[in-house]
């Protein structure tokens, strides 16, 4: 979804006299697989302003006049004929920040002509404006930083990747209208229509609407004829081949498999070979192919930072003026911009931003880097890791040599290029990327493209907007901070009692620790009590967190964040139950439906866990240190209480065989040595301890027994290894945390040495073998017999 500013057709103007209006464009696919775009008319941008004290109904008109005058003085060009502020209305609302005793306060709902005017109006109001009765006054604005398309989706209960229906007779298929005033198609979509915003119905993704649309996915890869030892440059080095695979979401069969080659190429079984004498001719034909195949998703490996920019820059160097129009909007050029992407999860990264309207750029490299921790992100390494297969064996140094050869050498290069276009499709299927991201869009309510181009916060904001709207609550616009902001104390780590433990170590974990703390203690923006308001409340109505911040209890007022978390975790429980129900069908199981449920439960889990991080992001959209520091302080208390309870209860005095000892605790888990050598007994005691300790905490906080480590090597905080057992028959795996086998900042030799040594100690219970192996490796190093590739460190 996006929007464009254009003239409104007379049939959809209603009472508006504005020359131009924002038209929302919803791109989608019908059940039959036809691409469609709906031009949605009549929805107007708006925001809220906190009214000054003693603001009355008669003050609304002077406020509107003053804001209109200021806005008009800022407007340039086409918008000068606009009324700018279309309406102002006095309303009663409540800010989500702080407990307000259920009292509504006066706000002004400001409706403007265009989305671009919202930001300008916010700036003018925050800097101060002169009003007849109030003099110069600086206003706080609310919900003035939400994207226009997302505002529409929130107001109409529409989530990303959901099914939408429009009743017959309520829409017009383009072209339509009287001769000379016809609304003509402006996109390459198969079906283009106009509709009033209130005539669309969005459906919950459930029942008959749970299916994912048959999205058309184009995966492509390019090969360039670089000069020896120099990375290809678009101004100088030609594109010699472009391979393409087109598939439909939910199907495994390729719809189109072709390759565009410069100069003649020998035939390839199962693929269409299209050869061209000139590079310009090849690029023009590929551009036509992209428009004809009408892909909803464009994918590949590193296409956003290499392939697409290279194609666009190369076409510019060859002066092909028709090429940079790859989107669905006719006449709208595709441009490349440099951008910096910054988030806590991925750090600061330089990347490219490319506008291809109506098509989602789903770069597999970006997805894998976001969702998986690997030592190398080359296509070869990623495919070896997930698929157990690799690229064709063609080294980049011989690409130009193969191109300059004959039709058969170019065929070898074409097979290599086709495989590079096919592997990203295989990765998408294997990792369930499309299904998982579609479900994340449905759960959080944002368009699919946001998930790849925006950070974590927009997802929580979208859920907050949806939750507060029916309750009459408003979200403030937080002042942006450029620094890190205030720091707060993180989670507890109980000092480890280092050593090698031959007896079983039971591990107890808190289920969804931070979300359950927020629900149990009702931590939310709307339950936080100002210091000055405490005397107005009974002592029983609120609770003080370990940090000294006070929040009202659930009985007084249930917080918005706990409600969101309850819904997310409840929906996750339902999705897991649906998975179980589907799996129980055996051979009749619908694999696609099962994958959708699995993607949904994963999206719900990630969303629930990101709510806490959202409140603690000091450079975020709605930071609240009181919530985030209270959550971690409650967590610290709980870990300490668990340690105390276990060590006081499981003692020889209480008729247990040994005194239990908590040897380590970290964020949401504690590791206990019950003293027994019997694995089954350690598991039984772990289960019993989890149930006993859960009883001392407020629901829904729950401690669970999940696993035993036997044996267990504890080296330091967040550095340990052990054999993980969930049942007594056989160990599940060797589990390592924070040591060189799983860290990515070391060379392969260190990983191999540590891994082999640990296997000798933990699995074979033979430390001598580990010592002998390490000595052998050191000897090879000293004698210069070590494979150099094992000494490479990749960051």
C-alpha cells in the first residue's frame, strides 16, 4: 500500500472542493492470480492536538483560521489553491501516557488536505502559534507521525497481506467515465479500479481467508564481464547474462525459466535461451520481460545492493531511457538512493533504497542476515548450510574468459547464472520466508514491504494504534533523541560456580519472561502513576516496582500493553493447537495450512517479545524507561527468589538426599545441581521445583523444566557447553553458548579445535583424546602444515 496525490474523479469527490487529494493505492492479487490495484478515494489525513486549558467550542474557528494562514504561507507550487485545513473539531480523548483516572480531556481533531501537510502543521504547532484568547501557545500533537497508508489500514481494520472484498456495483473498472474525462489505467496491473474508502471490507485472516494469495515471484541474477582483479563497475563493464525464474507462491513448479545472454549461447535443457547481439538490446528485452511477467515479489541474492543498482546504472551508461521503469506505475522512474539503516538488532548498515512501486523487493540475503546467525553470508555458504548444495563451479575470474569463448563456453556460464537465480527461490521455500513474513504482516498489521525496509518499532506501533483507537486513547509523538538516552540496569546474571560437572544439571526457564512480567504486574504507559497523583489512590489500587515506579493494578485499570500481550500469546496458543489438529490428520494433512499456522505462531512469539524492547528503545517512537527498568528489576528479583527458594527447600534437613545448589542463573533461567547422579531423578526434581517455585509468583509468570545438561562444562558468564537431555534414553545434542564453536569472530581452526575437544570430553568422556588432538593441531601449525583457509577470519 502507498499513496499518490492526484485530481479526484467527480464521482468520488463528495463535498470536497480541493483541486488535488491523496489517493491510496492498494496492490494485490485475486484468488485467480490476476494482479489488481485499487485506487481508494475519499480518505483524508488527520491528527490530534491537545487543546489549551479552558479551550471552548467558540475557540475552534479562530484556531482553524490561524493554522490555515500559517500553513498557506508555507505551501508552494501546486498546493497554493488548497484550503489546507479542511476541518477542526473539538473532541474528548485521553493520552495513553500515565494513569488518568478514566477522565477524558479536550483535544482538537485536525483534518488537512494532503498527508505532506501533517508534518508541516506539526512543526508549526510545536513551535508555537498565536491565538486570540491564549496569546502565543505551543501545542502538543498526537498521532501526527503515522504513515498515511498505515493510518488508513488502522482505521479500516485492515492488516498487511489480508483478503479484501468490494461489493459489486461499488467500484469502477478503468477505463471509465464520459468521453474526454475518462479515468484511464495508469498502471501495468491486469485489473485497475476506483473505489470509495468506505466500500472496502478487510477480512480477518482466518477460515476461508487464511490462505495466502498466489503471489508471482521473480528471482533473477546477473553476470558482468569484469576486468581482471577489478570489481565490476557499471560505467565500464558490460552485463553479459540475466537469468530468471518465475514461480507462484504455494507451488513448487517453475512457471518461467529463461536466460538472456549477450552473443549466441548453446541450448540448455528445461530453459529458454534468448540471445542478443548488443547489450542495449538485451536490457530492453529484459525490461519488457519484467513488465510482462508482472511479478508481485522480486527476489534474488543481494539484489538491492548489487544487481538492481547495477542494472539501472548500466542502462543509464548505455543511455537506454526506457529502462528505469520497473514498477507497476506507468511513467514513474525507478531510482536508487543511498540510505543508512539503523536498529538495535542489526546495528548500522549502509544499503540502497530502490522504488519499484507495486512490487515487493524481497532480498534473500537481507532476510537471512536478519533472521539467522551464520559465519558467512555468501550464497555458497548459505546454500551449503540450509540446502546441502552449492553453486555451479565457475570462479569469478574466468567469467570474462567464458564469455569471450564460443556458444558452449557461454552455455557453461548460463547454467551457473541460472543456478544463482534458482537457489534464492529454494531458500525462500526451505526457510518458509514468504509464509513467515506474510504471517508477520498479518499479526502486526503492517504492509509486507515494511518488514524488510523498516525496523522493529513500526510493528509494535501498528498494534498500539489498532488497540487504542476504539478506547479513545491517543499516542503522543515522542521527541526524537539523537544519543543513546538514559541507561537502565539489565537482567541479572548469578555468578557462575565454574567447573566441570559430571552429574546432571537441571535447567529451569521462565516461559516468555518479560511479556509475563508485564502482564502480571500490569506494566503499561496507561497504568503508570505520576508521583503527584499517588495520594488520590488507595494503597491497594497500585503497586510499586523495585525501581520505585508505581503502576495501578489490573483491578483498577487494565493496561493496553498487557492486553496486547495477552491477545498475542492467546493467539499463539490457538495457532499451536491448530498446528497439532492439522498434524493429527496424518496423510490428509494440508502442508500449506500447517506452514501458515507455524509461521503465525512464530510471528506471534517474536511480536510479544519485541513489546518490552519497544518501551526500552531510548531513540524510539514511544520510549518509557519506567516500564523497561521495572521489567528488568522484577526479572532480577525473580531469579534471586528462585535461587533462594530452591536452595532453602531442597536440603538434607527436608529429607532430600543432597543439598541443592544453583550454580548459574542468566536472564530467564537457573541451573541447579540437585546432587544426584541419576538423570531421571534430576529430571523429576527439576519438574517438581518448577511447579513449586511457580506457585510463589503472580500468574501468568510460570517456571518450566525443559532440559538437563549431563555432563556440563561451565567456564564463565554466558560461556558454557554440555550434552542436552530432554528425555533419559538419548541426549538431544551438544549445546554450546558463547564459546568459539558458535561465535562468529574466530577462524575455522579455533572452532574445529574447540568443537573436537568438547566432543572428546562431553560425548566420549575422554579428556586425554582432547589433549592429544590439541597437541597435534599445534604441531601442524608450528610445522607450517595447516590449511591456510582454516586461518581466515570473516566478519
